[in-house]
C-alpha cells in the first residue's frame, strides 16, 4: 500500500500534467489564430495602400483636367467651383500626404 503523501504527490503530478497539456494546446490554437489575423492585417494593409494610391492618382488627374480646362479657356475658376459644388467635392483640392511608419494605429 502506498503512503498517503505518495498518492497525493502522484495526484498533484497528474493534475499538473493534464493542466500543462491543456495549456499547451490552447497556446498552439491561439498562435494559429494570431498568425491568421496577422496575415489578414497584411492583406488589408496592402488593399488600403492600393486604395490610397488610386485616390491620389484620381486627384492628380482631376488637377490636370482642371488645368487643361482653364488653360484652353473652356472653363473659368467659377465654372470649376460650381462643378465642385454640384459634385459635393471640396472647394479646393486637398492634398493629404500621410507619412508611413510601418505601424498600425
């Protein structure tokens, strides 16, 4: 017959082992979720960057079009302001350049 302290020690060891295995499985599962979320953030970051570049390109094209209309005498500044008001665009083009530091905020 085993002494009571030995049985208690074996029971404590078994409980510790079971809890350790459960913790290891949970950490592995969470690591997989973190990896998947990290990949998703990278994908969304790339899509956001592409959208910002598209918007910047569209703004540059609009500026060029306005310049051509003004230079050719097809429209004057008042015509352009009226067109902006009808389209809901701001009165003057706003150029926003945000520096990239690589961190998500």
